[in-house]
C-alpha cells in the first residue's frame, strides 16, 4: 500500500495549491490530481449535486489505486466528506476555512471570510463559526465570480482586481485584521490581495495545515511511502491543461480527461 498514490480532487485548478503543500512536505509520495474544471465552481450547486460530483471524483481516484484522498475543495468538504467517509473504506482529508486561528488571534475582534456560497451556507461552516467565532464580528463575503475568472485564465485581470476591491471594502470598513480564504482557488489571489489590503491584515489559508494532517494520517495508518525512487505525479483535468501548467510553474504533463 505504501507506494500507492495520494489522490487529490477539486472543482478545478484551485486544489493545486494543496498539491504543492503536500508535495513539499511529502516528497516521496506518488500523487494523482483531478481537476473537475468543467463543473467549477461547486459553490452555487446544491448539496445533492456536490455529493454526486464528489462521488464521481472519488471513484475515479479509487480506480487509479489511491490509498488516501484529499478533498481539496472547501465546498466539497463541507457538503460531502461525511458521506464519503461513511461510504468508502479509505482515509479522507478535508479542508475548511481556518476560522479558529483567525478568531483566536484577532486584536480588533473582527475577521473577514472570503468563500463560496456552498461553503458559507453549509452546516459544517455554521458549526465551526459558532464554536470559535461567536464572540467576534465575522464579515462573510461570497466570492461570486472569482473561480470563474481563475478557471478562464483571468487571474491577473482588471476584472479580478475590481471584483476583489468590491468584496474587501466592507471588511476593511469593519476593521478586520485577519482575512480567511475559504476556497483553494483563492490562494492564487494572495499576491493581489497583498497589494490591495493594508499591511496589518493577515491572510490565512489552509494549505500547510492540510499537508500536515495528510502526513499525520498516513503515519497513523502506516501508509507513508519510504521508497527513495523519484515519485510519479499525474494531473488530469476536463478543463484547459495549458492554464494548469502555467499555475503549477513547472512543465508537468497534464492529461485532458473527458469526464
């Protein structure tokens, strides 16, 4: 089992930010990444549709022999991971907005959360907010249109900057000092956000934490790959392979998947 790959899926290219963190922390591990770009974003879809898509992605990765699956999508995690864990007999690692560290560290008692509709409206998000952030002001902002711009190769466009300025204004007016990114796509926005936000606002995403949890679960289940042979990495997308290559920053072979 140890040399079998880690599977990672997302509603598009955003989860490649999670793949980078996992690959950096666990360089011996074989990995398979699945980008369901044709169905991005998952956020506006209903829970039943999100579960259906998550099942499809999971079964594709299981057919590839994955020993563990990372649900590198906040919306899929908050809506579908309980079902996946109950249905399939392998470990699943999920991702959700890092509300807890922001709520514990804020000095202004105000934090901002930029996330998809599917994440913000989920029961898991509501539970986490209640447990850790019910004593502070939380400015929730649905990032409508962001994923579509990223998937269409318009990450650094004027439209993106204009959209972000609109979404950030009420947060800055509320004097937030932490901005939580609640979608893996949004990690690619960090350089732009750093230009738009005051210096005192700290941006938090979940990439490193997900990688550490992946390592912990692999160790707990005796699934770490200790083989020193160079690992194999596979990328599959039903979207634009060239754009994914540009985001990864390396000339990986990315296979188009009619899926």
